[in-house]
C-alpha cells in the first residue's frame, strides 16, 4: 500500500512540475534561429505579433491577480 501512495505522490509532483514548466513558451521566446531557413517577412511579423500578444495576455493576468487578490486586502 505504501508503494502505491509513493508512486501516486511522485506522479502528482511530476504533474505540478510539468504544469508550471515554461518549456514551450520559453522555447518560443528564446530559440536559436535556423540557419537553413529562408528569411520571410510575413513569418517574422506573425511571430513578432504573437510574442506581443502573449506578453500582453500575461500582463493582463498579473493585473487581474493584483486587482482581485492583493488590492482588496490593502
């Protein structure tokens, strides 16, 4: 029985670690450029706009957290 609980606890820890990992988002922002890729303005513009929208979204989430959680306690 103890072995089952330990495995479940390890699986739970792994899932939380995976939940908070920024692997894909971090890879999207900080990836090396492919030297074989042909530079295309429209593709670069699309990725630039996507990066801006992700940043604005995260700033909005932080603002809502501040407004709903921190500010009412002040």
